C-alpha cells in the first residue's frame, strides 16, 4: 500500500518518470525522493540521469533507463521489464515533451510527427502498459504534463499546442472510464516555467515561474490526486474567456502574444 502523509494525502511506493533529467522532471523527482518514493527514471540524457541519481540515490532507490520515447516498441519492452523488476510501481508521470515552433511556409511534417510521438503517443504507450498493471494491483495514479498552451492555438506553436490538447483529451477519457476502478489521474496545465525548453518557443515571455515553484504546485496536486491543475490563474482565465469571443478577435490576440517577426527569424 502507499505510504501515508499528514493532511490526508498519500505518498507513492515507486514512480516512473519520463523526461526525468530535464528541469521540471528533476525538480519533481527531488520532491518525490523527499517523500520517500522510489523512482524509475526515463530520459535520453544519460549524464543527466546519472547526475540526478547521484543526488537523490542515497534517500530512495533509483533505477535509470536511457531511452528514446519515440521508439515505441523499445519503450513498451522496457516498461514490461520495469514492472517485472519493480512490481510496486503505483504512479507514472508523463513529463517528457518537446516544443519546436515553426512558421507554416517552412513547415516540416517530420518535426510535427516528433511532437505527436513525444508529447502524445509515448504517453499512450505508457498508459497501455501501466494502466493494466494498476488495475491488476488494485490502484495507481497517472500524471500527464499538458500545458495552458493546449487550451488554444497560437502562431508557430500549432504542433505543440495541438499535441498538448490531444494529451489532455486522451487522459480525460481515461479518467472518466477508470476512476471507478481505482485508477486516478492528474492532468497539469502549467504556464511558462523557467526551463531550457521555454526559451526556444515563439511566445513573448511574461510571468515566467521558477521551476521549483512550479514543481511544488504540481507535487501538491499529485499528492491530493487532484484531477486537474491550471496555473497561473490569470492566463488560464484569459484563455477561457478567449473561447467566448469572435474568432477574428481571438486570432488577433493570439498573434499579439508571440514574438514579433518570429517566422522570419527562424532559419
């Protein structure tokens, strides 16, 4: 059974975390380790994984897997090996994601495919293996890192925003289906977090959150088994209101929040 924590929240026995070596992933793993949650860390960055393991491995058991999440067959096989080795896995955090903005006149469908592979399909593979495991053991928790960007479409960011919307909708369907059977879900919709991925996107950056602050908010929502978390509140409400205004006005506002001449600056 999961370890208990004061205030009614429950900690986890062992979590699988993708994108674990990244800014947000590593911050979340530090918080899980502080809870006493053993970890299985997945990332392409072998050196980053080893560094994180050296940092937190004295507190909890850490098992690293260097893997490209776009290699779906290899990912599926690795997940089955993980469950054979660690049958106490009771949470998965689909944190890995990419964002490579592109102007439409130089659109590369291969990069769009990479977005859908990493941001959506890899999470489908995770759920296809781990959710049946959770059902068999009587419960488990799935965390999906979506984005406030998934609540609308923006110039140059169509691939990223659409994949985050697809991820959120996929998890929403699983939540409606599986919550009565003991599997819980938390979908996270964060705004701008100060990680390396942020600074290559097309948006004008305002209200950027420190990564540790964002990780703490997300960690708290996970412990509470909160179905969704949208933050910061102000941009979330603005995106909700944008759905209520005429499309021409909404599109003009969308153009105003991306970097001027971004399309011409991309090589």
